[in-house]
């Protein structure tokens, strides 16, 4: 994690930024064959970077039976609990050891 965000979000942001930069630089130059490829690949890179950022930003999913740790502020114990099958309620959390 960097600044509270997972690496895959940063990967999407960097990919989108580089792709956009390549597209803008390529579009402002004389349109030769190599530059046309740079424009096309830049647009594809931008699309893929935005797609990665969008997909990576989805909230996590927990299924019934999955256990997870509840993080607490430092100095307090963390707790672990399991997701119950609806309509049952989750069991009470226990200190994670």
C-alpha cells in the first residue's frame, strides 16, 4: 500500500497517466507512421490503465463462511470473525491471536 491505497490502484493510475501523456505528445507531432502507432498505443494504454483503476477500486466481497480480521487502533487487540449465512447473524468477534 502507498498512501493508504493498494498497489493495483497506483498501477492503474500510472498506466493511465503514461498513456495519456504518450497520446498528447504523439498528437502534437508530425503524423508519421511511427507517431501514428504511438498515438494508437497511447490510447490503448490509457484505456487499459483506466480499466485497471476502475476494476481495482471495487469494494471487497465476503461470502458466507469467510473469516476476516477487524482492525482496531494501535494499542487495542484486533478481532477475528466469520461471515454467517443469512439470515443468521455473524458470531461475536474473538481476539485475533
